[in-house]
C-alpha cells in the first residue's frame, strides 16, 4: 500500500525536526517562575577607620551626642584652664612692673635695671607688649596702687604642705581671702618659716618640647651657668630646667641659643626637698585647696610638695 505523497513529505519533515509524523506533537514548554528571591545589590558601607584615639568609626557616620557633649566639655575645660593661667601670668607681670617702676623711680628700662629685667621675663613668658606698656603707663599715674608681695605657708592633707605667693595692693583683703580659702577646705595656716625650710628656691625654665641634655649642658657652660638640672615636665613632651636663681636669665639665654625659646617660660619656684606621695583621696582634697586659692585675684601661684 502506497502512502499519499503529502503524507510522505510530512513524515520527512517530522523526521528532520526530531518528531514522528505519527505521534502527537509535544506542547511547547512554558517557563516556570523562579521561586528564589532576586538578589539585591550589596549594601555599600563606609570604610572603617580609626580616629586619633584609636576608636573604630565610619566615614560619614555621626558620633554619639553624648560623646560629642563630653568631648566639648573637656575641650572647654582645658581651654578655660589655659586662659586662666595666661590671665594670671599677665596680671602678675603687670603688678610686678608697676612695683619696679615705683621702686626704681623711672619708667625707662635702661635706667631702671629691675624694670628692664622684668620686661625681659615678661616677654619670655609671652606677655603681650601692649600689656607691658599699659603697666608702665599705669605706674606713672597718681592713683596707681602700691603693690607688695607676701608669702603664706599652709598644711594640707596627707602630709602635704603649701606655699602661697601673693602680690596685692591690699594686704588685709588678701590675708583674709587666703585664710578663708584654706580654712573652708579643711587646710591649716602654718607659722612663718615652718614650711619654707623644706623647700629650695630655684630658677625655673619651662620648655614645651623635649631637650637633649648634653646639648643643653654645653649651652649652659657657654653662658657661664654653673648649676643646672633637667627634668621632665608635668605634661608629656615637655621639659623643665632648674638653676640657681641668680643664673635664671643666663640659663634662659642658653635655651634661646638652642632655638628653644618659643613658648618657653622663666620664673622662680620653690622646689620641695622631700616630696610626699598622697593617697588619691588626700590628693583630691589638696587640689580643692589649690583650686580655691588660684581663683583669688591676689594669689599669683601655689606651690606644693606632692609628688603625684
């Protein structure tokens, strides 16, 4: 039996397409929807870095308001203390210059040697020139006060002793204020001489950087300084040089010869012969006395024998 030609052609086409002409054609496959969730683009996070204090943080992230508040408070307190110290130094030299002009009888630093030395010291302690000139002018006015120096000795807590240096134009006021500040903080005024003998008066030069001791020693010899002691300052990266009070100016010249005069300060200071280490509680109590004294306008400085 012969198949029709049309069927033969159809069968040939089916064979070529891989299907049989005598079977039902397979339905076209319908794509199934994917059951998996589409992947989203990875979240871009700011790189992790370390700040100056070593803490981990992110670029562009906001710091905690509490942290920012504390940091601002610390900066404000530090700046406040620095400004207060500057004001104390400026006021001290202003009063000393007035004293020097009156005692020396001349506002000319060449004719008045004491005034000339004070002006050098004031400039070394970064006192503005305008302040120096105002103090000299003030000293020549009739209503300028007569300033006098006084030293108070006191006992603190835990074996600590204090020396309070005062420069005032009203001794009654300064005496009352000093005694009140010490008494309110449970300190005790000492008899004259009962504390001072435990200290040595030294020339003191504070340098806001580290100093090579050998280089400083050679510079001191070149400036005819016989007595010199180099120690670390209270703040990290600073230095303090102690010398004989009479050689303080010469020692400062030695510091200048090394290019270290920027920010350096020159003064006289009482240095304890036997420093005392107080407990933390006693230390805080003693610092309360010192803070109360330093808030007084007539008090120029407070020195102590605490080693901590």
